[in-house]
C-alpha cells in the first residue's frame, strides 16, 4: 500500500514538473500593488540610441487601429476590439523614449485650443482691471513632420497545434496558438506633403496551455484523481508596443541613412548602427511567414560520405541487415537540381543461406525541394551497376530514393536517406526463382561538405553570373592568344 502511494505521488510530481516550473510556481495567489509599466526588448534599444544633433518636432494626429476587428470568443465575437485603441499614446511614448523627436499634441487639438481660448479670455479680463501689461500667450509649436499610419492587420490563429499523451490513467497535453499584428508608420513633410519614409513591422503573439491529469483506482473502491495546468497568453498591448517601438527605431535608422536627420555621435558608432540594421533587414527580407529563413546556402560543388545498412529483397527468406558505406560528389546546375556520382561498398545477407560482399557505382539526378532553408527533403533517381567483390558477376540496376538534410553550417550538412535498388536480373543472390528480379535497400546517415560560392537565389542574378563567367573565360582566351602571338619570333 505504501509503495503504491509513493508511486502515485512521484507520478503527480513528474506531471507538475513537465507542465513548466516557471509559470506553475509563480501563480498569482495574493493581490499585487500597482507597478510601473513593463518595458519591451526594444525600449532599451531606443533609450540607448545616440542623441540627435537636433530633435525633430513631429505631430501625431491619429495612429489608428485600421483592422476593425473585434475580440473573438468561443461563441462568436464581443464588442471589445481585438487590439488596443490607444496606439497613438504608445507611439508618442516611443517617440519620447528615443529622444530623437519632440512630439506635440495633435490628437486632442480641439481641447488644447479651447483651453488656450479660456486663457486668452481670462487674461483679457485681468488686463482690463489690474495688469494691462500682461504678456501675450506664446504661439503653438508647429510640426515639420507628421507621423501617419496605424495597425493595419491582426491575424488570429495563423498557427495552432498541440501535443498530448495518456497511459494507464496518467496524461498530459499542451496546446498553442499564434496570432500576428502588423504596423505601418510613415513620415510626411508638412512643407511639401512628400512621404519621406515608410516602415513596416510585424510581431507575433503567442498563447500556450499546458495541463496534466491523473485518474486511477489505487486500491479497491479508492479512486485518486488529480489535475493541474495553466494557460499563458502574451499581452496584446505589449506586442503592439514592441511593434510600434521597432517601427520608430527603423524610422530613425533609415532617416539617418537617407540623411533626413543626423546623430550627434562619431562616424564609427553611426556606421555600426546602420550595418547592424542592414544585417537585420537582410535577414527579415529573407524570412518568410512562420519564421522560414531563406538564404543562399549550398555551394555549387560538394562531396559526401555515408554509412548505414543494406537489406536484400531476393529469393531467400529471412534477410538480415548488414553494413553499407558510400562516398561520392555532387554538382549543382541550379539550387534545386544536381547530379551526383558515388561508389558503394556493402554486404547482402540472408540468414544461413546467402552472404556476399558487393561494390556499386551509382549515377543520380537529385532534386532538393527547399534549397534555401536549413532543413530540406530531397529525392533522387538514376542508374548504376553492381559487382561482386571478386568482379566475376556484374549487374545493371536502377535506383531511387529520398531523405532529409539539415545544414549545421554553411558548409556542413547532415542527412538521412533510403535507397531502393532494382537489379536487372534475378541472380544477385546466386539463385533464380519466381518472376521478380532481385532488389536491395540502403538506409544511411551521411555527412556532406559544400564548397565553392553559394548559388544565388535570384534567377536573374544566376543568369548574370553565368554570363559574366562566359565573358571572363573569353577574355582570358583572347589574352592567351595575344601572349602567344607576341611570343612568336619576328621574321
């Protein structure tokens, strides 16, 4: 009885730990006091920016939620909006934190003008009766730049999923959902109406749910049931704040680059900021939805080595796995298509009936489906020949297969693959019976080494590079002929 009780406690403890210690052990069980608002990751970046030579006076009339979406619920939607309606206030706070802009009140301009009229009326009455020399009310600041834009989209459930398992009354599961918010910000010159710069930022919003439960009879007529879990939702307001702050950061740096304004700092610091931003911009341009990062990765040439197992499918029963080793090289015509050749040493075995070593030469055409991503499936097919170790028998064959490759760096890739080889003959295992030719399978793990420059993603760039290579080859050939002519004896 005690053993079972301790076993139950251990299972529940493991379930709790799997549910996530951080969120689980920080549950809100007391009333919290008011606190200063949280900062995002971009807030510190804005505050650490070098100061400008002269801050720019900007006006923000309205930075609106342009989505018009209402908050979704399980029964439909409510009258609450999906995103905050205070984006203007968030933008003004980001402008203040950056120290590059002097925001002036324009969202509630009518209130400001009414208050100034009250001040004028009061001073007028005061001057009549007591102080005729009261100074005039100073004029309002006017903006050289107006910031426009807004929250242009809020996409819900762009990714949903989960994972769970249950065994013998013990179970746990997790679910997640990802939303996405998009912000546009543009700077407009008040003197000409020209749009000086437009920036675009997106931010994902993550929601997670974890739960674990236990349901089991521990003894006769004694049922133990336990359940725990939590849900964690990224605040939409924080996501909006981070996206707007990132838009302000992008506006400042691109404005420096286009000489719309200047930093009061040394040239090296400014160049470092612009270089880091361009690297981030290049990564963003090559990243598609769902964080799929596209990049020029694989070189034009590669060599590979693979090791694994071979399995015969012939005329004998009880085939056994044996060793297989392969080495070869690839040449890419374009990022998707390559041709490769390899030599293969392997052994085929049937239990107590057949065992022999073989050598094979394979020539394949291979297609890489996702050449600009780290993880990519590939498929191949081709022909070759198989020889016994003593080369007394030779067979022709066709082979096809596929696998997955993961690039651990720009030059090194790891792969797993399977190959099915169909022999044009039925005597690979020294016996011929039935109508079907002999076959065998290879299952292997490989190491690929890429060299030469990565192949360009853009088709026009690849074509131009090829044309430049042809011109360079022609120029070298012409120079070679000229040198040859110059070396001829004059007569």
